[in-house]
C-alpha cells in the first residue's frame, strides 16, 4: 500500500473542498442511506465519510490543533475503515436530495474513491475490472466482437449493423445488455420497437467499447480517455444526429462526461430510450394495446436523481390502455436504489442483495405483479434477487413492457 501518508487534495474541486467544510453534521443524510440501513456501520454514512476525510486533511495539512500538537497523517487502519465505508456505497445520490445545504455528495464520493485508488485501498476485483475495460473493452473480459450475441434469436437479426455505416441514429447497447443473458430481452425488445417504428438506426458492434462508467465511479476515471475518443469518433463516422441508449449509466456518461473529456461538443444528441419512446408514442409511431396488469415503476438512480428524467417513463406507462399503475413508497427523487449501483456489488455482494430485498418489498406493498424499471442493471439486480427469494413478481425493463403492449 503505497503513499498512504500522502493526501492529494487535487482530486477535489474548490467547491468540493468548501463542501467538506460546509457540512453542518445535521445527520439528515443518515436515515436516507440505503447501505447504512442494511449494515449499520458508521463508516458508511455520508456524515462519517465527510468528517473522516476532513479530519485527514486537517491532520496532515494544518488547522489549529495540528499546528499546536503536531501533524498526524491517517493511519493504515483509519484508511482501511474509510475505504470500506466509501466503497460500500451505491452512489445513489439520495443523500444529496435531502442535504439542507445541497452538497453534491455523489461527486464527493467519487473524488474520495480517486484518493483511495492512489492509496491502493480498494476492492481487489477493481484491478480485473480496469484490465477488462481497457484491454477487452467490456466489463466481462469477453471477446468484444461478441456484442451481438443477444440478437441470435431475433426474427430480424441486426447482423448487417456493422456494414450499415450511415444512419440517423446509433443504438449504444452497453456492456450489461450485450453480455448478460438475463437482460438480453432489453436490446431485443428495443430493436424490435425501432424497426417497427421505422427508425433509421445502426449499432457499433465490436467497435462499441465500454462507455467507461464503471471506471469513473471506481475512481479510475483517468483511464477512459482513449475509450471516449474511440467511441465518439466511431459515432461521428456514421453521420448520426443522435445516440440512443437503454442504459442510464451509459446515458449519463455520454451526456456529462464525454464532452468534458473531449473538450468540445460531441456533435450529436444523447437520448435515453424512454425519451425516444415517449416521443414515438406521442407522435403516433407506436400503437399500444390493452395491457390489464398491475405494475409499479422503479426509478433508476442514474436516470432519475442523476439525470433528472422522471416524467417520460411515467407517461409511457400511463399511455398503455387498461394498465394499473401505482407508485412505491419511495419514488422519483426519493426512490430507493436497487442495490446494484456504484460498483458496490464488487465490494459486497451480500449488501447489494439486502438493498435489493428492501426495494422488492416496497414493490410488493403496492400489489403490483410487474416491477418495471428503465435500466438493465436494475432489472438484473432486482430480478435476480426476486428469483432467489421465490417472489411472485415479474421484472421488466420499460422497453420490454412497451414491446409487450404493442402486441395484439
């Protein structure tokens, strides 16, 4: 563990350094932290993370007590505990929503993770993740040419995508939908919808590289520059005016991180599937048939709190004839995380399962038979936990719901 005694405030913006000082220690965030609710470990709480890192800074760089009694860099034990709490976090952002002084907590946690990466105090699996994304260009370390395996049983296979070099839109499928069979239904349904609606689109095939989001939230964002340039140039070569993704994390990364890394506008619009579906339904390009089922909707953290998209998925659901829609106890900006975000599953799979269980309980309380989300990772996490617990609750992505409702 190298350089444990050296803090690097350069990972933090000036605003973030002020935020560390601005925290009033009111504790409002604690009750809203989904992982603390399951682990009850003090180091997980947003309050503890801020207080601990601020103490590290003052102990090493100054402050009245440090000048009076001497400088005290953090000990290996203190750093280990801090790292455990920082990585047992889904980066869901609920703490930001309830913070009375509007601290951008999620950005703070990522900066803290960057510091922990420098200290080499992080889950061991992160080294494999970095190698997979930078060398194989996907989170599964699979042959990246296999990104179309999900399409093998489609009636209209997109086998010609790599040869279709020009299109109005590019569908960026994402690693989870490309390589995890439990969510193959998402790209399958979305491609069927796009074909049915007459959307001129293509996909990148093996030239689609992981968007880089897993490395960004791991604190390894400095590793994604080559990935960003490759993906942007590949899309530009198609002449597309928009990039569409069914993955909220890909959406957030393309929209917010890519222009910053490139240092210039991308030259095309970034659209999440729910925005496009909302438009296609409104303009009459999609016809929805009666679907007399009780459903509830789970807001993905990266689509809702982190990107501000709440209304489009609800308009889509309510546009389906005879559907019975009810909200969970925690929804919209207060939505409970599925447990699968923030690379938390790599740090503590049991913790992810506990958070998912609590969310599933909220879904069951509505009386819904179908739990709808708009994120492949949310579906994977919630559906997997529902199967483990033998819950009578079907889990669908919203594009799958729409495709089902399009059938007579």
